[in-house]
C-alpha cells in the first residue's frame, strides 16, 4: 500500500509539473508571437534547483538552428552585475575602497570629477553623462580613451545628488579593474568568477572568435525580420555573452555564498542613499524593487538584436533568466509572466469594465511624457489604442473604469486620464498603484 501510495503521489507531482511546464511553454510562445521574437531561452530556479529550462524558436533564422538552453546570447547590461562583482572582489581583497576617488585610478580626470567615488560609479549617481561622445560601435578602442572623451562635458548633477543611468561609469569601473588587477577586466572576471563557477559559455563579446552555439540577432521591421546591426566595439557596460544555464550557475553561487559573503550581497543589493538621505532603487549593478509586494533583485540588458532579463525573487527563492535574440523584445514582461506561475499573486488580476466607447473620444490625442517622446492615443472602431511614438505598435487600452485602463500584456501598469485644476489633461502611468509618470496632452 505504501509503495502504491508513493507512486500515486509521484505521478501527481509529475503531472502537476508537466501541466505547469505546458502553461509556461504556451505563455512563452504566445509572447514570442506577440512581440515578434525569433528565439528565446529560459531557465527557472526554485529553492536552488532548476525546475524549468528550455529554448524556443530559432537561434539562427537563416540556418534554421533551434534555440536551446545552450544557446549563447549577448546579455547587454545584465553584464553590469559582473563588472560590479569584479570591483567587490577587489574590495574584499583590500585593493580598492568603495569610497576611493576615481581620480586615484583614472588618469587626468577633470576637476569636476574630483569628488566622484567608486560607489558613485557602481550606483549611477556620479553625474557623468550616460554615453561617452567618443564611443564608436564600429571601432575597437581602449576603455581609457573612450572615458576621456567625456572629461570635457559638464556633470549633469553633483555626485550623489540623484540617480541617472550611466554607461560611462561602468567603462570606468572596468578600467579600474584593469589598473588594479594588472589584467584585462575580461581575463580577471574569467579567472575569478566564470572559470571557478563552471560558467564555460560566459565570455566577452567578440565578433571574430568562433563561439559554439552563438545566436544571431534580429530586428522586426516593417512586418519582417532583418539582421540586426553589429557592434565591433566591446562595451564594459554590456560586455558579455552567456547562456541561461550559465546564469543558473551564477544564481547558485549567489544563493550558496560561494563567491560573496552575505554582508557583501547585502551591500550590493541595498538601494543607494542619495545626498538628501532619500534612496533610489539601485545597488551595485542590480535594480531593486518590489512586484506585488515581492522583492525583486534584477537587471535587464539590451544590445542590437538582443534583449535579456535576470530576475531574482530573493525572499521567494525563485529566479528567472530570459535571453532573446529579438531587438524589440520585452524580456522583463516574459520573466514576470513566468514568475507568476511560481509565485502566487505576483501579478494583479485585471477585469475589463463595460464602458460606453463614446467616452473614448475625449481621450484621443498626443501626450508628452518627456520632451523627446510622444504617446499617441487613438480610436479603432470601439477600441481605445495606445502607441508609443508614431511608429510604435498599437496596443489596446482595456477599461477598468471610465478613466483608468490597462494593457493585457502588462497588468502591473495602469493608465489614467486626469485633469488638473486648470483643466489641463494628462495621461498618468502607475505601476503597482504608484504613479511614475505624467504625460501632458498636447493642445
């Protein structure tokens, strides 16, 4: 009886796992169709065990090569956590201090950089411009030379005053690793991280080396796929190639404290404290936020033809890695959708309300979330449509009330049409109930 009972339990567990896997497969494939993605590779880790690993679609469309868990993708800014990890290794070695001035390591820094520290670079609070004007994606240059082209530009704010994404900062961190270790930052990270952890497919991006299982990058444009442009330059801010299996090995090292003690991880994953005493949700190469009340330590990445997301729901012991070779992919949405199968109530359940479509007429128009972008709201029959830019794909805004709407593919976001006391109209964006942007309607 005991054996029969045990077999029955095991059968039920396997059927449950298979059913969950089937739902994930269906979800990923539906997102691939909606987002126009050639290939996707996914890994899910729960309680430090891989519970799902798969590839979907094609790694190379011209050669009809399937995407697999071993497919090698450009991971873009997911790389930042590895550059940051290299700095923390040097800190733990006693060779670098987080509060060292960067002028200690970089040559001929301008006076305006005199108070910038290593910590500022890690947390994007240095005030340095996002991109160095001398960076050329089609030219191989020394990092130090690229960094120097930003010297003449004024800081956008005083160091520590605010948070603003800065790729130059991660070029500078890579140069610090090179200076202090006496090795290229790629070699240093390979020796100290990738090789010890068995991350044999993770390496710097190289467009001339022969790399087994490398995916090609694609762009969906004018209703068809095209090959994406290729960067010959190596960007420390988005430096690495990897696979979902290697990212699972990295996750295991973080969870088991194999490389870093908990004290180091706590510092890496602490929101940065600004000069004002307020915090911003970014640590050392990691974004820190909550989804449905669940702590999510994560980072996304993009390179031409590639999008990625690595998300660790630390308290739930669930990690999702999603790598794609589609330029217009929203890898974060795919990761959250997968996580929702493993974390109950992670994403809200939205309900469509019955609203008279004549009310939509008042909402039609153009809205400016910032000077450089436009949101176009239009009607298509009885449907209210949302479009980011004139060339963006139209999405249906689904009504939850007469003034509040959501997109089916991202239930976290709420779009609300409001007026201020003067009668000026706005379209607000709230994430998990917190307003994050307000776009003014153009007259």
